[in-house]
């Protein structure tokens, strides 16, 4: 007789799976982002932003969107630069007599569009690699959608907390949506194929055993 194992709701296992998926995803990004940035981006702007191994490349959505991660407080237009702020804290000041006539250049805090593209590419590669833990750790096709979206949702919370601002970039949301779509579609298909092949092999074994019993009875 074929037995069916009913899997109940196990909060400890779910939390462990969520933490494992998030940890593996960030570990993959931590291995991919530094060499990509060191190879394809401007060394000067990269050094200004803290180097290829800074945490902001991983956790700050503005890095992926090629937006300034240091905001300025201006008073009286562009001619009065009062200070530089990051994460809600003032990290530097500029006196009025130190401001150049072309003050617009002061506001360019090492932005590099290529850096944003490289971080986006690293995110997509990490999403493709996430298919492996989804296949072996999550396993159930009905859970793939939930865990994939949970990974993106947890990152949304962390990056919003880190940047002290909600992501407001079309490029960021496009990368997030495309990465989630890749994980969901491919991982679900692989898990469904595995379950179908497992069910067919089990049915075939039961069929073979039934035929043997029937022949022996004769």
C-alpha cells in the first residue's frame, strides 16, 4: 500500500530555510561583486566609495541604481554647500570660501553607472545560483514562489534600513523582479519534474510487484 507523508507547518524549519536562503544569497553576492567591480569599474570612483569590498555595494540599493549614497544639505541654491550626510549622520562640512565656482562638481560623489550595472549583473547571477538551494533545500514546487519572494522582501527591508530610504529606482525594481522570475520559473519546473519522475518510478515499482504477485498466485 502506498503511503503519503503529510508535511505539517514547522516554524523552526521555515525560519532555518529562510535564513539559509538569505545567507547563501548574500554569500554569493559577496564573492561575485568585488571581482566584477575591481575589473570593470573606474578605480578612482571605486576607491572613493570605499573599495570593492564595502558592505554598501551589497546592502545599499542606491549603489545598484547608480545614485549618490551621500546626500547634501543646501541652503540658498547651489552656491551654499552646508554639509555632507550619509545614513542620517553628518560626515563632513565645507565652508563657503572653499566652494568652487563650478560647485556642481562638488556634488558628484564618485558616481559610476558601470558600477550599478555590475552589481545588477551580480544580483542576476546570484539569483541563478539560488536555484540550487531552492531545488535541494526547499524542494516542494508549491513553496518555491513563497521563498523566492520572501528573499526579495527580506532584502527590501534590510536595504531600506541600511540606506535610510525606500528604493525609488526603476532599475532596482526591474532587477529584483527579473531575478525573482528566474528563480521561480526555473526552480519550479525542476522541482515538478523531480516529483513527477519520483511518482512514476514509485507507481512502476508497485505495478511490477503486483504483476509478480498475480503470476505467483496462478
